[in-house]
């Protein structure tokens, strides 16, 4: 044990760490899962932007606007579950807003919105795409092309990513709610 001014006093070599203060588990868990949920929500925003681009031709036609560039994209008509899933981006915004101040109410709203507008449309999407996927797998037949690939493959890949995003988001949200919930100390009887 070399020191500039000689030997250290006994007991100051770092072996007395057991009695020192440490970070409470809820703060450590909160920090770790906040960063994980931020990454999950960032990917959710990116996929939401891509879904907005995909829905843009139908949205402009719905509102009576005509954009020549969008007509050249030649995308299949959006399915109902795509519109419903796009609303889940609003729930992701609630989750993002909940993190800086540890707002349990907002994170619960995010989780509810993620189930209603995220997981349910994804399940419906899997059911909707299942027949087309079976036809493509067995006979290599497909109806629509999206971005140069069979649309059924693009939809299926999107659904795989979306279900993972929502399940991870729900898990991280649940862990954060447990970490943010105030601790109740039970009084001792006696």
C-alpha cells in the first residue's frame, strides 16, 4: 500500500465498504428502466413516423387534397388496424412526458393506451395478415407490393417489431410504477 505520505491508517484500505451508504434500489431501478423505456419510445416514434408516411396518401385523399408525388408511391390501401396502431403514438407521448417527473398517472395512461391502441391492433393485424402470409409461404402468391417487397412481408415484419415494442414498453412501465410508488412503512405492533 503505497501512499505519498507513508502507510495508510488501519481500516482505511477500502475494506470497510459494508457499512457505507448505497443508492436505494428504487432509484437504481428507476434510472435503468427510464433509459430503457426512452429507447423503446424513441423506436416507437420512429416507427410511428414511418407509419405516418405510409398512411399519408390515404390521409391526403380523405381530406380532399391531391399531391402528385404521393400518387406515384402506389401503396395498397391502409388497413383499419394501421390507423388504430398509429393512435398509439399519442400513448407513447404520454409515456415520454411521465418520465422526467416520475408521474405514475401518466405512465399508467401510457400503458393503457399501449394495450388498447398498440397490442389490440397488432393482434388484429396478425389475424388480418395470416391468410395472406400463408398464401405467400405456400404458393409465393401475393396481392400487393410495398416498397418493392410483397406487402404481406412488410406488414408481418412491422407487426413483429410493434409487438416487441409494446411488450417491452409495458414491462418497463410496470417496473417504473413499482419503483415510483411511495413506500408505506407499517407501524410495529406491540
